[in-house]
C-alpha cells in the first residue's frame, strides 16, 4: 500500500475549529494524507475574534518535533502560527537538526485579519532569516508580503515584484495570495524556478473565509508530501479551497469556516 504522504504541521490551535491546527488536520485528512502535529499555542477563539492565547513553552514545541520525526517521520512540514521569537528559533533549530532534507511550506502568519501586526520587528527578522530562507514554498498574503519586503502592493504587477523580492530572501518558491486586493477577479502569483504563474478565478462573495490561509498551505504541503511538484500542488490546493469556500456550512456569526470535508462527503 502506498504511503499517504506524511505532513507534520507546526502551528497554533483554534478552538473554533476553522483555522490553525484543526483546519490543517481536516485538510490533510480530506486530501488522503497523514497529519501529525506540533502545537505552538492554544487560542481561545470563535468566528468573531481571538479572546486569549495560552503559550506553549519553546522546549515543549521542540520536543514535539523531535519525537514525531524520530518515530513517524514526515514527507513535508507545514508551519503556521509561530508567534514568539523563542518558538521560531526552536522550530528552526529542530528543522536544521532533524529535517534538513524535508520540504517546508511556510505560512508566515504575521498580520491579523484586522490588519494588526502579530510579530514585533525583531521577531520578524528572525522569521525571515531562520524560516523564510529555509522554505520550499512561502505563502504570504499581501499584508504579510508587504511586511517582509517593505513594499506597497496594489496590483498583480506589484505582487510579481514582491514575489521576486521574497525569493531573494532564500525560499525556493513563493505564492503571493491576492485576496486582499479588490475586484471581481482574485489572482495569486506563484514564482518557482524563475517562472511566474498568475492563477486567477472569480472572487466568491462570502463571509465564510476563516482559515483559508491555513487550509491552502496545508493542502500544498499535502500535495508535495504525496509527490506532486510545486505548481501542481498549488493548483490542486487552490481548487480544493475554492470548493471548500463554495460549500461552507454557514456556521458562526463572524468569518465562518470552510467545508474541509467536501472531498469525503460527496461534494
């Protein structure tokens, strides 16, 4: 029997189930992969807000990585919420020691949905040098790409410029997500091996978009873990997310979750 593709997810927990570790596990499982997890923080949240964060000590984060890799292993690693310098350093050290040859999909969770920065400048610098530079695929949204590059991004051409600037930081490939731009068409820009792909589709008018970034990155990681190339993994992941948004269950009074299970529910 073929291996399903092992994805080790390093991220925070979302008590509402729409984003974070919960969305990651649902995504990997729905795409026939195997999900293992390293929890970096416990958040108290629903579809409306984040009310509290309980931090996991950096040494416990490191131990989770070490024991999972030693026993189960991984075909791809996905990182999400790494909100403290000590945690970023612990993750980067563990990856350097235990997973130097394993692909990494890094979702640089740096800016809250309302626009507030989640990381201070010194922590952002550590993220850039220790994790962004190590990534196989980096998946920033526009506000995150702006923080990482210092650019202002107002259109697809500037997304392409930002992608080139981000690749210069060290990652093999960059997917700049264009959901924060306005207009009826939503475009993402993938830069991989020097080739630019602009992936576009109609914008979906909905408030049920909680966890789209987590979901997309985990879907890309699953594709890579299963042996797909970067472009094929990105295209598969975008199709999965679009369908998950279109089939969202309509739960919650804020930004509702996606339907991660559409692949196994006859959708």
